[in-house]
């Protein structure tokens, strides 16, 4: 069974092709991504209208490249999955419209797929089927959540989430404060490797005795970094960029991994998946590995290419939907910008 996956929720136009075999295994055949990130860089964040237009221009060429790489024809496709939410309305619509057109003309089933569940599904392309249950730490540009995944295709429950900024958003905002380019994750990750993570004691949000145990807060941390940097500049002192980056990153990695491990222990879950764009972070991965090993939890983190937005993860989720016998979507499928993670397919 060949599943085509289409992603256009934010600023990446992604087309993936996956083969699902009889025993539920997935084989990645193509994963083509066109990003409009450079067009947004000077604004320090994604500009929705610019992203939509870029998707329109990139969709067909990206589709062609994917089929070329896989050595497949359109007529080889057995099912189509498309991100129908959450994301930017105009951006999502480009992918959803394309997917509907292909599904209608090819006469194959169409699945409206949840982008966040797709981030988790990405891991199955690299490490095989997920055991049930498993705990997912989903950390991306727009979300930071702890999820209990009983079945990737049908049963995902939110255990906790950020009450303000997402982890990726905090990286992007702190990068701006430090004069680093957008998106901020990769340059902060690099600077942090040269700095001292214990140089500055930045606050760990929501870790007090009365705070929600499995929720996150990154807005106070972002403000603390900005205040610290401003105070330095006001005093005419040089800002130790590498130390600020390392100390900020340590605060993020500490809270994320501590709460994730605590949740896994509390709910007696033996496997943890960390996914989403921020899972590409070297320190989060290292600290998660350390703490999971200490707690006897099996850790799975997909490679960075599969962590950030792509079409292969949507194809992977589509394959799980097909394998689970989930009802396909109707051809009046639309975009759902606020789709909750518990709705895996619509
Ligand atoms: P969502 O998935 O919530 O809709 P999104 O799709 O925009 O949001 P992703 O593409 O999954 O988000 O992730 C992008 C985010 O990942 C950006 O905020 C970026 O700064 C961050 N990021 C990428 N690489 C790293 C890294 N090495 N360390 C930390 N953050 C990173
Ligand atoms: Mg992106
Ligand atoms: Fe994403």
C-alpha cells in the first residue's frame, strides 16, 4: 500500500511517500520539503499570507520531485493523507485543496490528518511501530505538550501543555533578543555548546509545589532572559552570548525532560518519544537520554530531518490510519486551524 502525505500547515511544503507492508511496517520512499523560512526571516516569524503563496508555488514542483525520487507514478498511490490542522488557515487550505483534487482524480481514500499526531508518527518511520501505551513529548514552534499515546491512529490524550509560549517560540524570541537569526533553535543550540549552562540561573516555569505538574510555561523564562540581557547592556557590559544561550537552553531542557520523565513514571509508561522541531535540540536529546536511562524508560527521538515539518510524517500517520481501518474523510474536508491533538483524523 502506497500512501501519499501532504503537509502545508506552516512554512514548509512537504510531500512524503510511504509504503505500508502487510505486517504494519513502514518504508520511507520520498520526503521532499520546500521551505519559505527565508522569506519570513526578516520579520522574525511566519507571515501567513507569504506562507500561503509560497505553498501555492511549491506544491506541484515538490509533488513532482517526491514521485521522481520514489520512482513512482501518481497512479501508484493507494491513499492520501493531508494535514488538515492545526496550523495557519490559508496555508492548510493549499494542502487540503491539493489533496482533495488528487484524491478525487485518482479515486483513492483521503484522510484529514492531525499535524501534531504526525510529528509523533514521524518516529515510526525510523524506529518502527510504537508500543502501547507510550508517552510523547511534543515540542514544536506552536506547541509543547505531554501526550499519552495508546494508539497513534485512534487514541491520543493530552496530559499537559504549555499555558503560554511553546518551547520553539521561546527559542525564536530569545534568539531575537540575542541578535541571532530566525528560526532561533539552531543558532541557540550551536552557541549553547560553547557556553556554560550553569552561568546564569534562569527560572524553571511551573515547577513550584502548587503548580500544575505536567504543564509548561516559557513566557517567564523568555522575559527573564530579556531582562538579564537589557541590564547588562544598560551597564555597558558585554553580553556573554554563549553563556546566556547555554543557560536558557538548560532551563528549557531541564523542565521539559523532568516533567516528561515524571509523567512517564506516574502513568507507568515505559517508552518516551520526543518529537516536533525542538526535538532536534542537542541538549534536550542528551538530557532526555540521561534521565530516561536513570528511570529505566526507553527513549525514541527521530533524526532532526524528521523532527521538523515534513510530508513523510503525514504519510506515516496516513499509513497508520489505513492500517487501523479508520474511516476516510469526505471530499468536503476543510482546514481546521485549531484542531486538538486528540482528534487524530477528521
Ligand atoms: P507546530 O508543529 O506546533 O504547528 P511548527 O510546525 O512551526 O509548529 P516545527 O517545524 O515542528 O514547528 O518546529 C519549528 C521550531 O523548532 C522552531 O521554533 C525552531 O526554532 C525550533 N527548532 C528547530 N531546530 C531546533 C534546535 N536545534 N533546538 C531548538 N529548537 C529548534
Ligand atoms: Mg517551520
Ligand atoms: Fe510542526
